[in-house]
């Protein structure tokens, strides 16, 4: 492993992942701090709670893109030194983890960020589209059946390590698979409050009106 390259990739991926698009869009177009609404999160779901569907969609797209881009660049740029495809995929998995950590703990907002679902989707779509799309389908099915966005996010994320091992273990060495599992674990841990509300039966359903 080329350690200077690894450090550069991790730092750049973290900085890109730490761009708080939800916060920036709400500040620029609505003049408000999205963290003062709903869950206080900077992600698309909380942006939607402000009533701005267009900004919520823009946040979703941009948060996904900022996860996809660094991994895609690592896998495609000819200037990235690598001695093997396994090493390159490990480097890409490192970029994936750094981008998601950047979203969760952005330096620009005092290391208080989002839950990493959209950014996580982006990194896995770049790493292996089949796994990313499989996770997206699981998410969509769960949300349609239960109307719990958080449950869809948790279960969609939970299937990623299994799907990676099942569909792409020939391409990813154990280290890369472990890094991807850490990404999934972090996203699930960031939903600990949602998990508590789901168990207590107090979690809000998508589209439900508050009394």
C-alpha cells in the first residue's frame, strides 16, 4: 500500500464528505438553520420536514454524490498508484469510510453531522452498483410496507456487508470488506435514537401528520 496516497485519499474524501449540503442549501435559499427543525439533522429527511421538498431532493442528490465521487475517482483516475486490483479496492473502501465519516462528523459544523444514509448509498453505488442498488431496493420495500424511513435505512444498510460478501467477495480483500462493514455499522449506530423509538413504538411514520 502506498501510504502517502492512502493519506491523501482519506483526507480529500473526508473533506468532500463533510460538505453539509442540507445546512448550506437551507441557509442560502431559506435563511434558516436546518438543525433548528425536527430531529436537528442536516440530511434530506430533516430538510423535508421544513416543508421544502425541492431542497430535500437536492440535499439527497448532493449527499449521495459526495459519497459516490471520491470512490469513483479512486477507482478510475489513472494517476492513483496501485499494485493490484485488491489494493485499489482497499483504497476505494478507505475513501468510502472517510467520506461517510466526513458527513457524520463534519469539521465545518463542530463535528456534528448527519446519519450517513445518502452518503453511504453513494459510496456503495460507486464501489459496486449491484450492492448499492440491492440496498436501495431493500430500503424502498421496507419504507413502502412500514412507512418507517429509519427502519428502511437501518435494514437497507444492514444488508450491505452480506451483499458485498455474496456478490463481490472475489474483488474485495478482507480488509476492504471490513472497512465496508464499518461504514454500515456506523450508519446503524447513528440511528440509535431511531432504534429506541422503533422499539418503543413512538417512531414517526413517513407522511404521518402530527397532531
